[in-house]
C-alpha cells in the first residue's frame, strides 16, 4: 500500500514536471497538456493528504464505527470535472488561434499578435 507521504511526494514531483513543461515548451498544445499535468498533480496531492487508513464508506450500518469524510471525495470529483472543462475550452481557444495565425509556436503567435494589434499586447 502506498503511504500518504509517498503519494504526496510523487504529486510534488509531477507538479514540478508539469511546471517545467509550462515554462520550457513553446508549443501551445504542450503547454496545455503541461497545465493539465499540474492540475492532475494537485488532485493527487489532495487525495494523498486526505487519505485515512481503515475507514469505510459513509453508509450507516450495523457495526461500522469509522467513516470516511465524503467532502474530500466530492471536492476531488468537482476538481476533475472543472479541469476537464478548462482543458476543453483551452483546446477550443488553441484551435481558434491556430486557424488565425497558422502556428502552434507561442513566440510566433506573440509576434503576430503584436503586429496585428500594435503595442497593446504585453510580453
């Protein structure tokens, strides 16, 4: 069985890998996938922190004394759904950007946007 501290350490490592992908990659799709990795690692960390050994599902019955708290489960499920929605919407925006600028390179997209909109686009 994986302990909570080991799973939390893995979550921090995966978070660092995703953050590295966000910083180092120039491809827009790779940046979105790295963001998804960061989101997933935060869910893993939350699961690792809220895990309790020996508890049962919160269904009241005879002989059950220790119940799992259903709130972390609900929060994790909500986070998964929100992450899916954010990724889907981001991919739709990426499709629109690729259709407009014909590239996935973030630096080229910034240059084209500066040329198109003037100096109003930030670095």
